[in-house]
């Protein structure tokens, strides 16, 4: 599953909380600076993938007539273009490898900024960060389902896409995250 800009603050908080709870690190300036550094790295990664997808879209649109003429599968072609351009944008398409790379970058940044100290191997800390990301993604769909169930249980009908719906969704999402100890 892809990480979205909307979920990055939640993932960043989870990384900081999980590192703090692990007992493997000492945070020199608290949770917030750790979450902030993780957030910067995650945003950079997501924005690079968005730029890659935008470029792949542009190429598909520029060649739309040829694609229709050849009866090519546009989604498959889009992915092939994305795969070809990914190295130019610094994007790893395999999610497992990507999250491992992101985890390493976050660890490096936290260490360089002197936000954490640890006496264990770097790999152990990287694995905590990696597990925070992957477990958040795994829990995310469950949380989204719980939030939507709550919204549906209201007597009043909320229309997805409206400001009112988005505000309620975000409020309930945060509550569910807090309830699960993820924020």
C-alpha cells in the first residue's frame, strides 16, 4: 500500500512513539522533533513518487492516440513507464525495499541531528522504524473501516468529499489512532 501525504503525520508520530517505547533509544529532545524529521523524509519520498506519476501520466497523455491505435492497456503502459523512470526520480517501486530505504534514511537523520542515542545495532533501530511504517499501513485499512462504520452509524448523513465529512473523518480517525496507541 502506498503512503499518502494525509497519513504521513500519523506514521511519523507512530515512529516516534514506537522508538520511545522500544527501550532501545534515548530521545534527546522528545517525541516531536523525532516525528518531525521522520515526516520530512516521508514527505520527500511521497512527493518524488507523485512527480514520477505525473511524468508518466504526461507521457501517456502525449501518446494517447498511439495507445488507442495499438489497443494497449493504459494502466499496464503507465506502470511500465513509471518503472522505467523510477530511478531518475529516486523512487523504489518495491514497497518492502522502499520502506527499508526510508527507515534507514530516517535513522541516519535522527542520528545526525542528535535526536536519539542508542547502544544497540543500527539494524535493530532501523527495524523498529520499518515495523512502525508497515504496521501502520496494515492497521490503516482497519482504522478506515472503523471510522466509516462510525460515520454511517450517525443519524445524519454525511456526504464523502464535503468539508463537513472530511472534518468529521479526520476527527474520528485521530480518535481511533489515539485509542489504539498510535498517536
